[in-house]
């Protein structure tokens, strides 16, 4: 039976020491986020995730969701009770606007709880996770009436939300979608069409489900410029806020899929279902991307969240499983063999995973704080800077963190040997659940193209220049600090690789767009390495300062330095090979005729 222990200590370190969020007490919500309150929330979040959600992960996977003949869906045993405790505990409202019943705490704190949920039970975490994205779209694009109708119930967790994009014939290319929206006499619209891969599309956890559905109006122009977004509730809502009759939509089937079995991934059929325009007609993609961008950052958390729980279980197994003797002599002479953690290759697998997990967590929490700054910083210049960095790094985190999350979940499965392939240990579930993160909310190849094709040239390259300046300033400030040399020198080399590759793309991508396409994934991973190494360098600086000051917990900070140096020495040099791959161009990729594949 797999186990999970929330990394509360590491989260406190990042929030209070690395990000020092107390210095943002002038921002909404941050004044209340004192170190004591943060510690209390993280401890309580850990309890519900460790004690309520984690025990349901394996059983929920094995049982899955059940669809009845009437289209209703039942979640696995224990899920509804756990959800009720989750909602009653106020976890659905943690970062929501107080105007609609939320607690108004910083998003950066919400990301910590999100990671705990993902690591303990990813399929469960997806139910409230989808609701958060739907709420964001309604809050930004909705009318006052729509906000007052839907948000209080969704914030309270009484109602949940989804997003409906994909159709059987179109995925990423949303310009091909066919779902129709016909105007009704009362100002509503009749929504007709089929959507597939709809996470949490139907379930028994909440009394109503608020679907956000992309569809075309009769006068819509072709392509993505003709898409509108509609609120389509499972149950229509009366003027007094009570539930009315059942809308004409139904779960046609539950997808049979590789992982996340306890989340109901549905085929949704809309038959003249009553819907309401959200935002501006023909501007639905803009409104949907509010939800999509929030979801992509959330999926990056899923990537390292699965890697984290896989790592924890692999460490326990490596310390318990005895096999063979250490190459330098027996370490457990009283036993028939040594625990496998003595073997360098096992340690390599664990250190690869650990060094990624800790830097990914720091990166995601930093970006979560930047999301808050992009909305609430005091000056327009600060808000723009934060938004530029978040926009640039969103596809990087989604693509890199989920690629690595799956890789390292598999690596930790490997630590178990044959036992990792057996269901009872839970490792194969972590691998299966992690796999979807590379695919949904925009497959990772699309993230790389978005980075190179949109984010990089946006506003004359303003965001990438901001990142270069940020990392460069840190390196300049610490270049004469000998204690930081193990971090400054490798990061400087990696940044130089990234800068050179950026110039190569500018010079060769426009001349031949296939060069940009061929180099997009290596470039994305190169930027991911620089991001993670930048976090390690900052954590190292703080750790060195704490050790110099005579901290009461030297082991924690010494371990940070050991893990960070490992990343710098053994993972970061990959930027060299990625640069060589990128600069090879597209010729050999495009040379083979399609008929000869």
C-alpha cells in the first residue's frame, strides 16, 4: 500500500525564506498570510490529504467510476464523503474572492494545497481543480448576474465546473469545432453537439455541474474567430438561485483510459441544452484561455506532484529492500544483504527525482506569486513584468514539469524492480496517472510551439529579455561569492546556451519555420533547465546564509546544498546537448518522405 507525507517543511521554506511573501503584505490577501497562518493551513491541508484522500487513491483507481443507464455517474467508494469533508473544511474557497464567499488568500498558498491533493489523490484533485478554472473564467468574463448566480455556490463547493473544448474530429485545432448555439427567444441559447475527454463531466459529488462549452453562433465566421463560450448548467437555475429542471445534456459514456480512473472523463452530449453567453460573442477562445492558462499551470503541479509521491515511496522501498552488497564493503553486516539505497545507480535515480521535485516546487510557487503580482502589484510596470514572466514560463512549466514528472515517476517505479510493476505497491498507478499530464490542456509539443511561436516574439521579445535580465542580475550579484561558485558557474553556462539558442531561433526560425518547429521542444527543455537551476541557485544562497548564521537545523540546509549541487553537476549540463540538437535545424527531420515512414 503506497503512502504519502506532505512536504510541509519544504513548502514553508520556499514561502517564507525563498519567496519571503511577508514583504508583499500590501497585496490583497498577503497581509493575512502570516507565517503562523501559513503553517496552520499547510498542516491542516496535509492532514486531509494524508488521512482522507491518500487512502482512497489505490482503491479509487481499482474501482473507477460507474455510469448508469440514465447517464448519471457514481464516483468510487469514499469519494463523496471525502469531498464533503473537503468542501466543509473550506478548501474549495481558500483563494477565492471574499465577495463570493472565498477566503481571499494568495494563490501561492493554494498551489501548496494543490500539490498535496495531486500527490495524495490526483483523480480526486481534478474535481475541484476544474471548478477553479471555470470560476476564473466566470469571474473575469461574466456579467454581475452570472457571477452572483454561479460563483457563491461554486466557491462553497456545492456546485462544480468543467470546460468543454474537444470534439471527436478536433482537438488542438479548435477552429474546426461544430457544436452549435442557436438563439432562444428569452436571450439564452440552445447548445447542440458532442464533446469528448471532459474531465469531471458528470459525477455525484456536487448538486450541480456548471459546464463551460465552446460553440458557434449561426452568424459565426469560420475558424477560431467564430467561437463563443457558453455557461451550460446540468440543472437550470431559477431566478431565486434554486435548482430548476434538468438541462438537456447527458454523459453518453465514460472514456476507458490508461489512468486517473477515479475521475469521470466523459463524452458529453448536448441536445438543445439551455446555455448563456459568457463574455463577448465570437470571443470565446479568449475567455476559455483564462481557464486554459490556469489549468496549464495547475497541470505543471500535477507533473511534479506525481513525481514527489513516487519519490517518497521509492525512498522507503530503497531503505527497506535488501539486495547485494555495497561496492565499497558491507554496510549492514548484521543482515544477509545491504539495503539497495547503498548502490550508486539507485541513488542516481533518487537524486535525479529529488533534485527535480524541489526545484519544480520552488518554480511553481514563484510563478503563483507572480500571478498575484500581475493582478495586484502597486504599479503598472510591476504588473506587466510579472505577467510577462508568467506568460513566458507557463508553457515551459506545463511541458517540462510534466515530461519530467512522468519520467521520474517511471524512474521511481524502476527502483522497485519487479514489485514496481505490481498494482499493490501503487507505483504503476503513479506512472499511469502522470502520463495524462503530458497530453491534456495542450499536448507538450503544442506547449513548445506556443513558447517559440508566440511567447518568445511577443512584444518584441520583452518577456525573454526580462528573464535574461533577472537571472543575469542574480549571477552578477553573486559572481564574487566563492561559496556560490558551484551554482553561479553552471547557471552562467546554461544561460549562455539559452541565449545563444534564442538568437539562433531568431535568425533561422523566420527564414525556415520548420527550424523553429524542430527546435521548439529542445528549446523548451533548455529554458526549463535554466528555470530550475535559477531556483536552486537562490535556494543555495539562502541555505549558505542560514548555515553561516548558525541555524538550529543545519541538516535541512546542508541537504539543500547537496541536492542543488547534484542538479548543477549532473542535470544542468544537458543544455549543451539540447543546444546542439536545436542548432542541427530541421533538414534531417524533414528529409524522409511521408510515404517512407
